[in-house]
């Protein structure tokens, strides 16, 4: 399962259409809180989320993963690309860091790469 968490409803809808067309089972949420309250996540799942969201932001969401023992693979997809965010994402063990606007095929390829378990170690796949 691929979960999309982003406060932009239109973006979530568009990404869900893309992912389902590409053959993924996918669910979308428009807040980190809704995701935590409603999603049933396993270690074989992938969560794609934005860093900048009202309420709980992406890094706060990742902190909750540790507390709740959520071991899913994480892909950060954000418009806020800077060295500090990439470093923090790496330290928090995100599998990948992508920037918006994202190329459709790059997102699909990154999700496949992450779900296949090729994110072993602390290497983080990055896209500009």
C-alpha cells in the first residue's frame, strides 16, 4: 500500500490517480492527524508526504512513527528543498527526498525502488 499525505486535496487526488493507474494500491489523506487516526500501516507500506502541512508537519509525523513503531518506508515530497531539510530527512531515515513539482515517472520509479527494499543502509535516494 502507498499512502499519500498532503494538505493539498487536488494534489492528493492527482497523485492517487497516477499511482492507481501505475498499478499501486493507494490511499490519500489531507492531514497527518487523519493519516495517524485512520491508516493501518505495515512495514511493507510506503508513505509519501509533504513537510509543510498545517497542524502536524512532516517531520513531526516522522517523530510519531518512532513513538508508534511505524516501520513503513518514507518518501518526502516537498517544495521546500534545502540542505537542512535533506539532512534532517536523512537523519530521520527517510528513504527518499523528492521536490515538487515532481516528475510522474520519477515518483513511480522511486516508490518502486523503495518498496523493493533497495533503501538498505542509510543511503537516501534524492531527486532534484
